[in-house]
């Protein structure tokens, strides 16, 4: 019973935050307050007719399109909202990692299944980008888990009672934020859906499919931001307010930062991003893990 | 207990059925994702025997592995989307016979062998047991794996690349691919 | 679940893999078969840990090794395929008989 309620609360919170992110994004893009734009766009997509390409692989497209929001929501299941998560798994950090690599599958499947060039190019681009961001991302998660001595997200939160991990693991936190942008193919890492390939992966999606894809992308960005809170920003800890409201405040802050950064930073080609991650971020985050290991010992 | 039995046999059926589907479907994308489904279903059975960490580890590794595999499958198949009917097998009957014989042999062995009774009980936290083991008595295994990974990375790149270190991005380009 | 049930699943996955390895002509499809065979090995390793010797972690370590071997096998397989394809434009096992005795 309690879990059902928690799951409903989680879904509602993700929906509201993702819609908020979309509204903020639209406002930044338009240069004015455009809170209604995403809702209008959603309504328009709901009544738009599906466009069909020649010989699409319909089952794979369905798996890909519905998979994107699904993995985002499943990844969020281990994140505590206030005190408790929907599923407080003993290896929650690994679960989070396992679900978010599902994005690779979703994007490549969409790119492949519509049988069109630009989406396929976008899908391949995301795989290349995935190879770049995944290792630093994993090491960033590991440094938080190492600092807590546990893979349970609740233990990671508990370990930050004295000092937030973001403060004494700044490198891991920075790497996590960069990989969060890459994971949600957002801002500087948006080559998979870049304008130079006519919108990339979702180029041939129309109607409700496109709506689900866009909703999935904003949900993914929301979940990536929400995960930074228990892993690096002390979870629900904070003065005066109850834990759930601190979790919410911090999530909104990280989410706003990521959305804003997406509008301020230029796109990086994924081969250059690859060089940067493997030559700079991986050594940096490995050194961070060494430091964390010494401190923990 | 019954819920576990149902879950196990459902996952087992999915694992074997999608394993068979890999060699039935003509589309390489479908074959790769069928294999992924088989690997994930097999990995999820580990949740029934307390191996949460390994189960999720299998999910992480296999999703990434199969997606990279998909790239090569599409690259090296004549008919990656399976849109033209063609056969890519040889000696199908012999293969079916040998595979069936292998299965019958293994199954008979599985059912007839008097398996030893369980010694001891699973620890409360198998992940901790695994971690302590690979950082303690079984550390040599991890060291060997580490060297094998490094050797594979070097060997695979040497085999696959057609360029040396001085022409990474072709003539007239620096090492970052910028025109000079 | 009993040890026998897990081992039957492992045997079925392994034999499916054997079929693939023997029947497929394309090198990449042969590798799919190998992955399935290793998948069976992983299932068996986990089952033996839980049902026979859960006191030490050997079964779990075996699974860890098998998962790594799958990744390494794939990396080397594709490297060899790429080298073959570059040199001779071939992607089938029947064309690569250099080491035949």
C-alpha cells in the first residue's frame, strides 16, 4: 500500500518537474515567459496524425519510444523523496546505472526502426557519446558509493550528514553533472538530436510518438538532476523545512541549472567530447576516487 | 514460493525463446535485441537467488555490449534489415542435430546427477561477500582480468585500426582533427 | 527454485548457442551464438553459488569472470572481423580458413 502511494507520488512529481523543465526551456528559447507553450505543443501533438516512413520496423519503434520514459521512471524508483524511496534496493546505485544505460537502447532503436537516414545518424551519434560519458559517469557514481561505503542510496544520503559529497568530492560532482547532460542528450551534448541532422533521432516521429519522446527526454533530465541530490547534495537534509521539500528545492535547483546551461553552452562534437572525457575526465575522476578512498580509510 | 516458480519459468521461457529468435529473425537489429532480451531475462533470474548486484551488473554490461554489437552487426551483414529474403546458414540439419544432442546430454546429466547438498547458507549481503572475496582471497582473478582487459584493448585496436599515431585525422589536420 | 531448474535453463541457452555457432555463416552471428553459450555458463555459475556453496564467493566470481569474458570476446571478435574485412572484404567464416590444418 505504502509503495503504491509512493509510486504515484513519484510519477506525479516527475511529471510536474518535467513539465516545469519544458516550460523553463521554452521560455529561455523564446526569450519571454512561455509557460503555456509546452502544453499547447503537447495538445497539438496529441491530435496530429502519424507520419509513416517506408518499411519501418514498428515493434522496435514502439519499444524504443516507450522505453525512453520507462527507463527514466524506473531509474527514479531508487531515489528517496524526502526520507523513503519507492524501492530502497541494497544496490540502488547499480540499479540507477543499469536503468539509465537503457537510454542507449531506446535512442538507437528509434533511430534504426524508422528507416530514415538522419534518425539513424543520430542514433549512432548517441552510441559514440555513450561510450564517452558512461565511464566517467560510472566512476562518479562509484566515488559517492565509496564515500558512503554502501551501494544503497539511503546510506549514501546518511553518510552526508556532516558534509555534502558535492563539497569534498567536487570533481566527482562536476563529472556527474556533465554526464547528466550527456545522458539526457541535452545542451552541449545534443548532437544526437542536433539541428545539423534535421533533429536527429526523433526526426521522423510525429504525433503521440513525438510527445512521448519529448516527455521522456525531459523526464530523463529531471531524473538525472534528481539523482544528484541524494548522491552529492545531502538528500533531504536542511534546516527548518521537512526532507521532502528540501529534496524538491535541490532537485529544482539542479534541473534549472542544467536547463539553463543547455542554452548557454555550445554543442560539442562527440568525437571531441570523447577525447575530453577519456583524456581528462576519467583520469580526474580516478584521482578523485583515490582521494575518497584515502579519506574513507 | 509459487510466485517465484512462476517468475522463474516465465523468465526462463523468455530467455530461451528470445535466444532462439536470434537465429530465426532476418533483421540484425531484431537479432541483437532478441539476444539482449535473452541475456536480461537470464540476468533477472538472479534476483530469485539473492544476487541483486550481479543481476544489475549483467543489465548494465549487456545493454552496453549489445548496443555496440548492433553497430557491428549492421556493419558486417549483407542484409542488415532483413528486407531481402536470403539464407545465412550452412549445414542447418547437422547443427540442429548436434545442438539437440548437446541439450539432451546436458539435461540428462542435470537430472540424473546426485548434486551435493548445500553447504552453509547464503550470507545476508552477497555483494559484500563478493567484494571482500575479489579484494582478498580471489584478488589474483581480478588482477588477471585487469591485464586481460588491457591486452584486449591494445590488441583489438592494433587489429582494427588502419592508421598509425601520426595520421589520426588524415593529412593537413592536427591531432584534434582541426585543419592546419 | 531448485538447482536442476536453473541448470536446465543453462543447458537450453547453451545448446541454442551451439546451434548458432555451428549453423551461422556470418562471423557476427557466430559471435551471437558464443554469447548465448556464455549466458548459459553465467546462469549455471550463479545457481551453483546459491544452491551448492554459498559460503564462499567462488560462484559469484565465476559470473564476474564470465561477464568480462563476454565483453573481451566481443571486442576481439569484432577486431578480427574488421581486420579480415579490411584485408579481404569478407564477413563469413567459410572464407577465413587460414589456420586450417
